[in-house]
């Protein structure tokens, strides 16, 4: 089952409470405070797993709570913090707060993480409240509640090329022919009910991802047919292929209809590089001319037959060339300072191996001075 949108109730773990305890020591009022702090509650974290391609795991389980922190104990023992609850999601997942309608972010790359519900802070034990004039406090703090919210996860598939066309235009057949994907193929409309992804491998260790989107009909941007639900899955594609079957009685009208639906759904999507692909070429003689379709915005017009494997090499090379151009443009638009920043330099086997520039702004001057003295002693010994 393909699931691309779910709502989750997430809650961070409750922090542990601080302890009230006194140690037994002569000469100290009431033995002296020794209550430890409570542990912090765990957080709920989303993490990208490239092995996933759907949100199906959260279809029937929509409530998640991270473990709580343990209470503090005597002898100044701090309670154990709760472990973070990691929920794995496919790349291309967008996160939105349902109550505030705030867009929280998107997860794209492998291993990328996002904290959606922070755990509560552990309470302080009575040892933290001792002062010169109050040496035997009985104060302690309860743990804080974890953050609670309802989030909506929306999946937008990540693909280099998106196949767009009306039902039965040959999109699934093309994907099954050039990749290892096995979408459903039949001779009736709306065979494809969910998007399919396939990896296309070319010579020279080159590859790109192709997406087959369910058939788009007129009015898809308004919710007609299946296109409204799945049009968002081609928003991230670098290039589009508009497929028109050669047995179509009005190829020009079909091409314009596809362009119109894309533009009405998203102007940015309509501005993506696209080509026009005439499919089912095996239905016509090899010397038959292509229908006179005007496509001035298309980078090229191709004629293919997925069944007979005609024209596929030229089409795939055209895809690769266009994808590389878009990638180079994306790299050029990236921040030059970030792109050319030198990697962090490790500062040797010190008492705490650190990375240059990784010291927290909250670290005190005393720690920096102590570290500098340590390095000076090392230089003197060398």
C-alpha cells in the first residue's frame, strides 16, 4: 500500500524528578543534602531512511511517546535520561504542525534528522538548593512535561525525471522497460493507482531515478481523477517527460492539456525543463511521420516504442544530458562560501579530542584557558 500523507501525535518523555536525600556525616546538619537530579526525557526524532519509499509504517499507528527520564537518587546520583525515540521516514518527507499550520521543515538526505517533540528537562535534587545560610534544604523539583504536538507528514518523492501523461499513454511500460521497477501494466485506463520509482542505469556507471505518476486528466489540479493527489510527487523532479501516444486522435490538444494542468497546479512546475515523447511507435510504420505538434518550450521531441525498444537509448541520453545541466545550475546557485568551505581540522589527541570551530558558545573562558595551557605544555615537551 502506498501511503504519502499521515498525521502523528508525538510527545517527548517526561523528565525525572529530583530527589530529596541527606547523607550521613557527623558535623553536618542533617547529614548534608545529597539528592540527585532527575534525568531528561527522551525526544521524538524523525530520521531519513533511503530504504523507505512510503509512510505505510504509520498508517495504523499514529501515537508515539518517548521514554521518560528516571528520578534522581541519593548520594547525588542523577537519574538516567530517557532514550530518544527515532521514527524513520523516506527521503522527501515534509513536516507541518497541524495545530499552528507551521511548516517545520523537510527531510531529504540520508541520515538527516529533525526533532519534532523535545523531552522534558529533569528536575533538580535538594543538593542543588544548598547555600551558605541554608545548608539542609528539603526543596526539590519535579520533572518537566515533554513537548506534545500533532504533526502531518507529507511525502514528495525524489526523482530526476517525472513521466507525465494521460491514462494509458505508456508511462508504466516505459518505466518497466528501462528500469527494474515492476509497475502494473494493462490495456485499460488508470492502471497505475500510485506513483512508482525506478533506477535507470546507463553505461559508464551513470544512473538516475525516474518516477511514473498516475494518469493526469483535464481538471486534475481541481481534484479530478488521480492527478490532484499525486501531482506533488513531480514537484521535486529535475526534468519532465510529457508522453503522448501516437494513436491519440488529437496529440496537439493532449499536449496542451498536460501543459495547462501543470501550470494550473504550479507555475514553478510548469517551468521545469520538459520534452515531448511520442509513445507506441510500433503501431505505425517505421517511415511514418510524426504528428505536427507544436512544442516550442520542449528541449526535444522523441519517438519511442517501449515494447519494441525503439528510440530508448536516444531518449535516456537526452534525459541524462538535461539532468546534468540542471545539477550544474543547482550547484552554481548554491552558496559559494558553503560550497568551498575547508573541512574542519582536527586538533590532535588532546584530553578531549575536539574539532576546530566546534566549541559551544556556552563553554566558559576557564575551559578554553585550561585547554590552551594543555597545548602549551605539549609544545614545550615536544
